[in-house]
C-alpha cells in the first residue's frame, strides 16, 4: 500500500511489492498540494535500458513542491526494478515477460503480471491523468513522440488529445483502439486520460533530452491544472499520425536495417534484411505501410519475434 499523506506534504519512500516468492521495492514520490486539484500519476522505468524517462521522472520529483501543486502528483521513476536493475532490456529476468504487454496484470500470475497488477490496483485508481515515460532502449533507435489511444468516448479522447499536444513534442501518434496490454491503453480503458511519452534512444543518458522532457512534463501539468501555466509555455505545433504496424523478425539471425528512426517508409519497400549466421541466406523485410518509421532495431543479433520496426501513417487533416 502507498502510505497516506496529508495536504501540503511531500514524501519519498520505497514500497515493497510481493511478486510471489520475491519482493521488490518501488521508489515513489508523492507531492500533495496545499490546494485541491487533479491526481496525476507518472511512471518510468517499465523497461530496462530506457534511461531518459527515468532521469526526467527523478528530476521532476525533486523539483515539485506542495506549494505549487494543486492536487496530487505521484511519481514512480523505476516501475519495474528487475528489468531496470537486472535486465537492461524490455523483458524481466524473473520470467522473460515484457510488463508493457500484460496490463492490467494478474495478482496471481507470473512475477511481472503481479507487478503490473500492483500498478493497476494502487496507482491508477482515482487518477485524472496517467503518463508513462519510455525511451528507445539500448538496442533501439527512436524518434521522440507522444502516443495515446482512442477509446470511443469523445470527451475523453478530446481531452487526451489536448494533453498530448501540451507536451510539446512534435509528433503525436494515435492508436486506433485502446486494446492491448500497454499500461497507457489499460488506463485509457478505465476512463483515464493516458499518455505514452517516448524520448531518447539507444540507451543514451543524454541530460539535454531529459531536461527537455522535464519541460514538457511541466507544460503538461500546467495544462492539466496541477501547476500554474508559465509565460512562454504554450505547446509547439504538432503533427498527428495514426499507428500503422509493428514488424517482427520471422527468423533468428543478423539484422541489417535499411532505415533509421525518422526515415520515411514505403509499403512494399525494404526495411532491411536478415542474414542467417549459419549459411548466409538472406531474408528481405518489407514495410506493410507507408509512413514514418518511429523506432527500429539497432542491434545486430535478433531472435525470432523481435520487433524490428514500427511505422505510423500521416493522419489526414
């Protein structure tokens, strides 16, 4: 359980979470404002090797004070300690599960499913905004973007769009449905405005990227009514995209990409090719859609089923 705190307080602590045979400690900072307002939950570190989001969440937690906050801000900068500290990649070393594919989780399931269930049960209830911070991992190139899912609730979708634009990242990718096991999709299905924010790539711990992300989060908190809007904090113009496809490796082998994150992809054109390390045979991987490649595999060695690239299509005006 999250220890209760009163208005006008700020607390930082570790919360033990039982994963069934192992307990992990989640770092949490809670800033309760002196005035009432929305409840905002921010997580980072769902995956290992994604450092900019963790750095930005930590900086934001240190910066916020109860005097400037209306409502309640809860920040968990390392949401999946086994993957962050022991794994470095997208899956947990405890069970080989990607936590951002199993939300809302299962309290009686595998360790990662139990961790997802804890987040769902203890952080999401009562939230007026949920933000999950990610970066390109050590094996991914990535072009920064904000993502959210359409729910079919017009008011909810319109408000989420406003919040997505407020971050100030140029590209906003819209998921056509709220289905799936991603944390922000699960939150959206509960009626919570929920954002995925991706910034930084290849495991870089770039301080400038983290600083820009903190600035975007402060603009977002201003739009959400948690903090006062500051002069010059108006969001930049953004371009909207529709999620098109994720391309996975059909064989295990060596990956030679033809495109990097930010490049334009064309339906039927090569994204790269896979080479068998045994006999040198080559398999061309083509794009199923025309649009922009927003993240792609940077590593040489890939297993069957590994995500090689993700493409979004331009959204019609």
